[in-house]
């Protein structure tokens, strides 16, 4: 009888460890694991269209994640999407003429903000604003324009 109880306990611990591992993996994949309170600063950018960008979407420079989207709102005057980003304090030397674009990771991947540093000698500060932006490319619009052009050429 003693052997059976020990074996049941070990199997239970193994199953619990498996469930904990799956939970950790799910957090990593969904970007919910970024509960860290690292020092950061906030910048914002206005986009004509932010596409499917979401809060916690990555912000990267040259493919390196340097922060994440912290909020997305609508500017009631310009009707543009205001994307607020939290950037790790270690990357505090982004020139103030940096440009921001919304890209898609792969064909069906998540959208992210890509920053392209400029050549200015002054840097973005906390609550700084990026003035030059490129909106998200909407796949449906691009396909519609292509089909419309193809139909016109046939006429």
C-alpha cells in the first residue's frame, strides 16, 4: 500500500509541474508575462490607422524589442490613433526625429511598432512625441486596390 501512495503522489506532482509549465508557456506567448517594473519612459505617436495593434504589442528598433504599447486611444480633434509606448530606460537615446511604423510580424502574425532612429543630436524624453509616422497597411485595402486596378486594365 505504501508504494501505491508514493507513486500516486509522484504522478500528481508530475501532472502539476506539467500544468505549471503550460501556464508559463501561455504567458510567454501572449506577452502577459511582462509584469516587470523595470524603469521606463513614455513616448507617443499619432497614426492615421493603427490597424490591429494592441496594448502590450512589442515596440522594436532593428528587430530588438525595446518596449511595449501601453495605451491606444483616439484623438477627438484629428481622428487619429494615439499610440502610447513604454520604452525601457536602457534605450533612452532615441533621437527626437525617430520615425514610427506599424508592421506585421509574418503574414498572419501580430502587429508591432517599429522605430527607425533619425540623426538628431537631441533625444526623446519622457512624454516625448514622435512626429513622423507610417500607418499600418490594411491587407484588405491593398488586395481591393490590386483587384480594382486589374479590372481597369482589362477594360
